[in-house]
């Protein structure tokens, strides 16, 4: 079985800038900067035949190139039980259009529609043991984070490997934007 998602990789300079912000908060599990990405659609575990159908469907996606901007930090989960610390991604029309086209392609490949609301983001850390002591201070100090826009010229089908040290990601296929 293959564990897959569709995402947008970030350029090295954006990963570096995010890694500078991803520190100084004890009690969280920081994501390895090489794993920073924007998820367009989580797929989960599929067999190789379905993965081939997914690849074929994604190769048919036609969407235009665009720029992405990263702005601010926030949380998934409640104030009392935060689960994920993330950097926000501006929800632009071209990004939503690409996400919609990816979803339609995956539906054609036989996958059910994703039920979750799309909140574009880059996961910085996972929070496992309640609310970190200095979380409010961290959010205040990084709330105004703004990174220069970067061009999005492709998206990827990514294979995820779960290890004791964390997830490892490897691009299984890349799809150019026009």
C-alpha cells in the first residue's frame, strides 16, 4: 500500500524563512523543514493500481501558474487542546481553482470527495501534550509573519513514509502548470 497526498512544494528560501520562525516553543514536535509543503488533497493509503489511476488523472489537470504568499501563524484544534501549529497561506483564487481541479481529477480516478474544509497552510509543528506554556507568546510574536510571494509552477503527487522519527516525503510524480 502507498500513502499519498497531493501538494505544492516550497522553494528553499521559503523553507529556510519558515524554519527560522519554527523554533522557540518548547513542548511541540517541529516538522522537518524539508517536509514543508501545502497540501491540496490528502489521499491516504491506496494500492499501486489506484495510485496509477491517480497519476493518470492528475496528469490531465490543466491550471495556470500563480504566486503563493505565506502570512501569519495559527492553530488547528481548540484553545485548550491545540493539535497543529501552522503558517497560513493566502487563499487566492488560482490556488482554490487548482485544489478544485485536483479534487475533480481524483473523483474521476474513483476517490470520494474530501469532506474537510480547505484551509491552505504549512504545518510547522504538531502539539501532542496539551497547550504549551508559552503558546500565546509564540503566536503573538509570529502573528505578523509575512514572506515574499513565490511562484507555483507545478504540483506533486507525494508518497509519505511513516517512521519513528517522523514522516518522510518523496515526490512520486510532478505535474506542470501552464
